[in-house]
């Protein structure tokens, strides 16, 4: 299944295992290739959310 954390970073995780702290089920389940295709389509900006937000604020101050 596809999992995500609070920084909008994605990973695949075996559905039968307990999620590690800080990660939540994103809602997509399937085989590894299906999950990776979904992540490729969804996670288009690899920067953590807090970095994206800081950069956007800095850009707005120029």
C-alpha cells in the first residue's frame, strides 16, 4: 500500500505490517508496480513540505 508522512513524502509499505510512527495509509493499495505508478503520478515535488513552504515564503519576500 502507499503511505505518506506529514511532509507529503510517499513510500510503499506491506499492508500486513503495522505502519511506522509518523506515516499514514494514503489510500492506494495494489501490487508494487501499481503503488509505484501512483507515487510517480502523485509525488511530483520531492522536497519536504516544510522546505517548499519556506521557499515559497522567501520567494514572496523578494
